C-alpha cells in the first residue's frame, strides 16, 4: 500500500528541500509515493548477486578464502 509523503517546508534541512516542499504544498509538483512492500521486494532481488544464483558463487568464494601457504603440522 503506497504512502504519500507530506513534507513540511519549515522542517526542511536545506534550501533545495524547502523549495521542493513548498512546490509540493502549492501543487506545482506531485508528492513522491512510498511503497514499502515493493521497495522490500526490490531490495531482496538486489541483495543476492547474479554469481550467487549459480554454483560459481561458492566456487569463487572458496578460491578467494583458500589459504595461500601450506601450514605445517606440529609434532
């Protein structure tokens, strides 16, 4: 369910934000909508890289984290 942003010009931290808030309040600009559910779904898609969706991700991680030197055994 999208929520509507209702900016307050007197609470704007910058002059640009104040101008945008005034334009939205006067109807010159449309207020941006916020859809938390859609944003969450998009974030889930972006949280996993393309290589991790294949077997190559595990192989690449193993190669990167593999020790580069032999560790001797204690006697």
